[in-house]
């Protein structure tokens, strides 16, 4: 027979079962709190019995006045539930008037003994020392189901207050979610507010996590002073976020907003209304402000493009980039005027790098773009590239500039288009050869490819 089946009676001390199946001695000083398990003061003998085919049990000497703090025991000890004609049941002190049994459901895998949580709650009925008894999240998690079973409201409230005030591990958070069914709505609302998002109808259709991601992106690109570190941190969060669809929606919205901002500031700078000749200090200050703002937002836009391509959610970025005829025209106006070099020398590099990243995503297949998008992308941005290549100094022999990389990428895209479209666009690429014939093998290869295809006989439906 298991040693757990020995009963603790006749002593203010005794033994409690421990997880390894042995009996742990409980000293009288530890057991007698507010009359808890004190035979001399007890009038109730409560047996805790494991609900098992081979039940284990312990006996506790308790005070009915303390037990009535539990609505369960208050009902059990009321006259309504007492058997007719039942008199006192003498115990060791001669005062036992009630003998009760409480079934305890075993919790497999619990690191504590099967009766520990019940003993702790029964002790609290006598001492009300909640701050002393609830010392950890695991204490509260184990006590709440017992306190709910015994309808001990003060204990439930104390446990919930403790849980709400302290941090949790991920495993403890799962435990909190599992105990929510034991709580009334008003008891659980503070805990639920911490672990579950509040669902509020929003006109923009964003979910709560997407709203958070959007705020992080906005902070990374706009308002935080330590931008580089924050951008790296937010980029990692985006990489690790489990829902690609959510990341796509959030980045799409941020990209479109940033693109419109760049277009707005650059459009103001390139507008004829602001470019009227004349010695006007205020107009010049406004021009500097507009161009500087365009560069700052172009940096944010470039970062967003990088993230979208990295996460393979750049379909919107590629499609929008191919539709920027107005922006391309404003950039050509800007770059033909030397004033931008003193105000925003980094603008050209940002434009070329961003365009190159978009075009490279198309060529590599990272983003699969329809034919019309590919054609518009080259047709719209090729004039900008031609203006930029006339501004940038040639690279030393053997080194590629981002200008030449963009040239090669555009030529690769042209090779994916129908013969008629590629014929038109290739003719606009002749300027790629104007510096040195030896520096344009990419252009030579593109024309050789086109002529090889053009010299094939027409396809008549019969395989060659």
C-alpha cells in the first residue's frame, strides 16, 4: 500500500505527501496558522481524497467559522445540508462536529503534490494572508481553480490581482488563458485585456497586429532619432512575423504613402510656379525645403522597397514604380538643373538604387511582373537613367557603377518583351555606348540577342 494512504489525525503536526511519493513532516509551527489543522481548535475534520481507483488521502483539522468564508463550505455546513439527528462526532479534542470529504482531481505532470493547492487555499480560509501565500505566478495559477471550486471569492480576487500585476513567461501566459473559464467576466477582463487584442471596428480595415506593425514602420522611417538601429530592429520583426499577408498589406500601405510624399515634394520643387527666375530668398528657401524633404522621404521609400523585395511581397511596389511617368518627368527636370547638387546631392543615388532594386526583383523572378508592367517600367525610367548617366562620372575600368548595373538590368527586362516592344526600347538604349565601346558588352549582347531572334524564319505552326 502507498505511503500516501496514511492519515494525519491526532496531532497538530503530521505528514503531507510530496511529489515523489514520500511523506513530508509538517511542523506544528508551520501547520497552525489561524487555527488551520489544529486539533485543539478544530470542529471539522476534512478528508482530501484523490479521485482515483486507488485513492490517496489526507485529513485536516479545520474550523467551521473559517470554512464559511467559502460559499461552498458555508452551504455545506448550513443546517439545510446536515443529516437529521446527526450529533457531534467527537475527535481528539472532543469538538469535531462535522466530518467531510472533498474529492481532488489529480493533475498529471504537476511538479507539486496532488493536495498542495487545496491545502494552500484551505489555509488561506483560516489566515487570509494572501500576500504571504501568493508568491509566484504558479501559486496563483494553481490556487484559482481550487478557489473557484470552493467559491472562495476573496482568494480568487487576490490571485487575479497578483497575476495582473506581474510579468509572465510564455508558458505561464498559456496557463492564464487556460484558467479564464474558471473566472467570471468581471474577474477576467483585466487579464484578457493583457493577452487578447481589443477588437474595435476601424474604417481602414487594419487588424490590431497590423496597426502595431504600421506604427513600428512609421516610427522606423520617420520619427525615431536612432533611425538606423530601429530600422534594423523593425526589419527583423517583419522577417519573423508569421503572416505574410499582414506584412504585405502593411508594407503596401506604407510604400504608397511614402511614394505619394516623395512625388508631392519633388513635384513642388520641379513646378514652374516655383522655378521662376528672380532673386527671391523666400522662394529659394522653400525650394531647398521641398528638395530636402524629398530626399529624406526617398530614403524611407528605398528602405521600404528593400524590405518588400527581401520578404517577396513587392508586387505593389513594382507595379506602382512602373506607373510613375509624372515622377520620372519631375526627376529629369530636377537633374538637368545643377541646383540639386548643392541642396540634395544624395537624391540621384537614391533614385537609381531604388529603381535598380525594383528592376532586379523583376529580372530575378523574385517578383513576377506581367509584360505590361515590365514594359512600362523600362519605358518610364529609361529617360531618367539616361539623364543620370550623363551626370555621374565614369567608374575606373573593371568596376561597375550602379548606373551600369541598372543598364544591364533594363536590357535583361527588354529581352523578356515581344520583338516589337524590345526593338523600340533598345533604340533608346544607344546612349549606353557613348563613352567607350569597350564598356558596353551588355549592350552589344542585347543587340546580338535581338538580331538572332529577328533573323529566325516566321513560325508557321510547324516545329522546326
